[in-house]
C-alpha cells in the first residue's frame, strides 16, 4: 500500500509499513513493568496497614474490656491477693467459638499501691493492664493505667 503525501506538485510516495523500533518496545515494556510492580507493592502495603490497624483496634478493645471489668469490682476484691487473675489471653476474633490457631493476645493485670505522697494514698491503687502479641515477626505491646479509689469520686456534684 502506498500513500501520497504533499501537494500535487510535490508528490512523495511513502511506504505504509511503519512500526515501532526495538528500543521503543523495550522502553514501553519497562515502563509497564514498573507500573505493575508499583501497583502490586502499593496494594500489598495497603493490606498490611489495614491488618496492623485491625490488630491495634482489637488490642484497644481488650484493654478497655479489662478496665471496664475493674470498675465492677469492690475495693475488697481489688485489694485481696489472687481474686483478680494476673495473666490472661484473648483471641483476635472475639466472636470465634472455636480456637482456630490464629493471633492470640497475652496480657498481664497488675494492681499496685498508687505512687502518691498525700495522706489519702492508702485509699488508692494503680491498675496497669499490659497486652502483647506477635505479628510479622515483631512483638507489639500496648498498655493502659488507671487509679482506683476506695471511696470513688470525692466531693463531686452532678
């Protein structure tokens, strides 16, 4: 197939068989490979970040649950040794009815005298709940602290 280019006075015949050169094809393939690799790595990182956020959220839920349970105990129960277990475990999937061998959180609950120098320091306890779990070859940790008072909130008006 021949194509005529130019004005009628200046006629040139150009062959219709033009294509990309080898170097242009290699460059296009390299650019495409870099784009696909970037998309793949970006999706992988996104999934990893979501998984880490879910694990952190579940850890916060476990810590909050333990702190809310402490509120239900009386002063005598909190002060007695052995009433509240010092260690606990919790699964990642709280709704699971069977152990699937998935991620398990390990925790400790420590009740100690409050770090105070005032006269009412004996009426306070420091409760520390610590949680740790392995993920991705790294040991993660979270912790919550609260003070518990023998007589609750003093001089507080609603």
